[in-house]
C-alpha cells in the first residue's frame, strides 16, 4: 500500500464505524414495543371477557389497572419511532441514500 493510504486508514476506520447503528437501542426498543403490544392484546382480551361475563364493575382494581395503562400507547408509539429511525439507518448507507438525508 502506498503512503497516502496509510495516512488515511484512521479516517477510513472512523468513517466505517460511524455508520454502525446503536444495536442495543434497536434491540431493546423493539422488544419493549412488541411487549407493550402483547400487553395491549392481553388487556383488551381480559376487559372483553369481564365485560361479556358482566363482571367488569365487580372486579377489584379493574378501573385502576386500565387507567394506569393510559400512557402506554404513547410510549409504544415513541419507541416505534425509535425502532423506525434506527432500523432505517443501515439501508440509507447502501449507496442509494446518504445517511444525512435519511435522518429526520
């Protein structure tokens, strides 16, 4: 290799590592988002069962447990946005779309 290539190796290495997404953030945010989705399905199924059996008003804590979950859909939507942004990054550096243009 020429001397010019050896001088630019640290810059090339730094540029290559700057394209690697933060994998733990994507990994855990996806799992939290899916876990919240499964929780919503379970919560709806439980509420439907109790309502069909006319027990929803007699079940202790049913109103409190449902109202405590009110911010969870917003949290799931925000985590979904994080998944979409981190998940889009590897596709944006494939020579089709520049990384700076893909960020929102």
